[in-house]
């Protein structure tokens, strides 16, 4: 059984081998075709993958090459512009040529014959598009910010703000006092003039009765002596001559009938003179009444005006106290910087506040003045009835039944009433003198104040005279005028380029001849400086950076050149004129913008003087507080301030440095003052255009034509090795940034670069 199974198994294996042998001759080539298909697919995939990898590497290399080439082009910045002003702009080279050269140098093939280049790309085209010229405000300001962002805050905080911080509170109080008292002073003087006018009109009203008094009795007396018939100078002569008139009348009446009358002519003349004298009375009374009413009406109007001015003064004072800040809320206390050494007490200024109410008249004083006018009017109203009654009595002199004693009594009574009225209320009258004394009680320091005002005005005139001398330095200086005109042209072109509509307001360069106006203006400027400092401390960095950039890169005037002129000498005038070209006063020009040789220097001098006046006036308040009367203290403080400010200007010209205050030893240079003024009213587009105009004048570089931003368009190409059609087909699915043209792959890349 086992052998049968074995033989069967062997015969089956033999048959299988025969069948396999028969089939082997028919399937021998199928394996090769299959392998070829597999290998073709693998080759296709590998070839496409290789080209795709080459494309990816090509894109990366092109990006790097484009960036490197643009950086290389932009490295050709203007060296002079960078070294002198810290600004970047493309130089005078041809950017397209530089770009082509850089690209060609990087694409240059190695000289080795056995080198294998996996990515053999070549340059198809390249171009540059320039924009953002340095002359535009946005670009110039951005570069200034970048240049100054690490410098300006430290310089400002430590050099300037720290010096001014200790006197912020007392300067604020001095400014408040100066502004308030400068407003009250003209109102006060006008009110006092109205009160003086009231007294003058009252006196004129009484003085208008002198003609009537002279008509009644000239000169007025206490008695009337009997006299003979004669000329008549006053109504008193009627009563004085009446007794003689009666005697002569009766002599003629009781004469011998055979004798002619002896006194007919004299008696007739007495009657005609009496009639003529009495006929003048109605006109005199009417004139007296009308003049009196007119004058008294003027007195009432003057008092009413004084009351209105007094109310206005009260309102100004109340408003100032409502708006005025408390020294404890000094905003400079919040400045996060250390203050310089020194301290100023504001106690005298606080006490001065308590004395301001004394300048206002009380309602009791004004009511008393009204009552005095009413009393005078009542005294006047008693005159006319008495004088009219006297006239009626004197008419009896035209008859022979008059009473001489009664006539004399009536004349004396009328004389007394009119005389007392005139003596009480006329010039230097007793009652008027008392009213004047009442008004003079609150004028305790007016005479002294007026004297101080005159002295201060005289000293202020000296400062203005020196300012005029500085302004006149430019007369006859023609060499620099051409540069100034060129500078104006560059400035106007930059304004037009930026399409800026500006009125270009010039900073005031005058000092007022009115001491109060000059003091108030100086205090306002100092308030502006502190406000600007506060704004910068609160984060207004752009203005600070532009301000400090101006001070760092632009030349200021050599103030020592004014020393001899300030001392009154004219020996070095010619040498001084040599310093009046624009390049010698660049910072002043940026600040003030005058296109004449001496205008900017004069403006700087005027503004420094105003600043010194404000600080020294603050000291004057402290020094002269003992005068008591606030207006007298202000006048004395201004006189002190003007005197000391003049000395400060002389010292500044001699040493280029002055102490900030008598109480603060910190030094301020001429340049520091200009930095403060630039911070206060600079930092705008106008000042930026002036800086760019100066850069163009000094370097010949037109910043409006110098770009700071470039866009490059670079197109490179690379020959594909394998199947460009398949690579192009893959673009529809995978996507890539280039294009396939024939067997060449091209790609354009855009790179931007900015300074």
C-alpha cells in the first residue's frame, strides 16, 4: 500500500514538470515589460521630483539673491548726508546699473570645467522703482525719530526739565499774579480816573456859581457899607446906594419950587442901572442851573462808570481765583525725573493773594459817594429860591418906599448861601476835600507805583534800543542776502512738494513798550514752556525728537559776537556782520524763519529777554512783597525783572551761560534757550521744511529727489532637465510662483527695501 502511494506521487510530479516545461517557452518576455513599466514610472517620478526640487531651490536662491542685491544697491547711500545729518537717502549712482552688476557678479560661472551646477539659473531682466523721497515730511520725520530715539529723552530729561522742575510751582503762581494784576491795573487806573472825573465834575458844578456870586456881591463879604450913587458892579451896590438914592430923591422932591432939580440925572441913572442889573439875573440863574445840571450829570455818569469798572475788577479777581490752580497740585511734581538742587519759597506770593481784595471798593464806599452827590444836589437846590427872593426885594429900589436894611440883609443872605456852596464844593472846597480824602485812602501807594512804572518803562526802553541795534546789524549786509533768497526758494519748493498749505506764522520778535503787556507776555511764554515740557513728559515724543535733532545737527549763532554791541561799542560791527550768513544761525532760522541777516538773531534775543524777564519778575515778587499794595508790588517786581533781565543778557553774551535764577544755580546756555523755544513752538512741518532747505543749501542735495525706498523686480530663468510639460502640468495641481516657457522655468520676484 505504501509503495503504491509512493509511485503515484512520483508519477504526478513528473507530469507537473512536463506541463511546466511546456508553459515556460510562452511567458518568458512578460517580466521585462513589467519591469520596464515600473522603471519608467519610477524614472518619471524621480525626474519630476528632481526638477521640482531644483525649482524650489531656485526660488529660495532667487529670494536670497534678490534681497542681497537690493541691499547692495541701497548700500550706496549718500555719505555726506549720513555723516552730517544722520539721514539716509540713495546717492547719485545709477541704481539699475548697480543692480545688474550685483546680479551678474553673483550669476557668474566658475572657470572649472569639472564643476557641476545643479541650479544653473540666468538673469532674464531686472528693474528698480524708487519712491518715498527724503524731502517728504513722513519720511524725514521717521528717520529723525530713528536717529534720536535713544538720545533725546536722556538729554531733555537730565539737562533741561530737571533744571526747571524746582521752580514750576512758584512760576505758576507768579504767572497768575502777573496776569491777574496786569488785567486789574488798567481797570484800576480807569476806575480812579472815573472817580477823579466825578470829583472834577462836582467841583465844576459848584464853580459854575461863581458868576452868580460875583453878580450878587463882588467881592463877597460879610457886610455892605452904604455908598453914594455911582457905578454898579454887583447887586450889592443897589442896596448900598439906595440910602443915598432916597436922600437925593427927597432933596429934589422938597426943594424950593423956584430952583431946578439937582439930582434928576443921577436918580435916573441909578434906576436904569438897577433895572439893567436886575435884568441879568434870570439869564445868570438859567446858565447856573444848566451848567450845574450838566456837570452833576457828568459826575453821576463818572461814578456809574467807576462802579461798573469796580464790578469788572471783582469779576476778574473771582474768575482768576476760580481758574487758578493750587500750588500743591503742581503738575511738575508728576515728572518722573530728579530735580536739580535748590528750592524757592512761594509764601510771599501766597500772601500777595490775600491783599488783592484791597483793590476793590466796597459797596459802603460807593454808597457814600452817591450820598455825597445827593447832598451837594440838595445844597444847590436851596440857592435859587433865596436868590430869586433877593431879586424881588431889590426891585423895591426902583421906588421910594424900599427898605435899605432889608435889601442889604437879602443880599448878604444870598451871598452867604452861594458863597458857602462854592467854598464847600468848588475847587479845593472843604466838602470836596473830605471826599477826596475818602477816595485817597485806598490810593496809599499810587504815587510810588507811578514812579516805579516810569523807571520800569525807561529800563524797558533800553532793552528795546539794544534789540533795535541787533536788528539793524543786517543793514548793508548784501553778501548773505543771496543765500537767504536761495534758502527761501528751497523752503517754498519743499512746502509745494509736500502740498502743505501753511501761513508760516513768524514768532513775535518785538518787546512791548508797555511794561504790563511785556510782563504778561513773558509769563505766557513761560507757561508755554512748562506746558510743552509737561506734554513731552506725558509722551509727546515726536516733537521732542525733532526739536533735539535740530539742536544736535544745526549750527546756532555765536552769541559772544553780541558782547561788544550789548555794551554799547560798535568797534567789531564789521566782524559781527561776517557772522550773519545763514550757516552761522541755522538753528535760529529753523525756529523763526526770517530771511534777512539779523532777523532771526533779533528774534532769539527778544525771546530770551522775555524768558529772563519772567523768571526775574518772579524773583521781584518775592523781593518786593513788603510794599503791600499788589499793584505797587507788581510794578516793583517788573522794574526788578527788567533791570535783572538786561544784566542777564549782558552776561549771556559774555559767557554764553547764565544761572537759571537767583535761587537756582543751574546754568543755561544760549543753545539751551533755543532748545526750549523750539520745544515750545517748533516741531511742526514748517520747521521741518526749513531744516530740509538748510540741508539742501549746505550740501547741494535736493532731498525731494533723493529716494529712501526701492522696489526691485528681478526675473531669473533656469533650464529644466527632464519633462517641462509634466512640470507645467503639475502647476495646476501643486502650484508654484514661476512659469514654464518651453524647457525654461522663469520666475519674477519683487523685493522692497527702505532706509
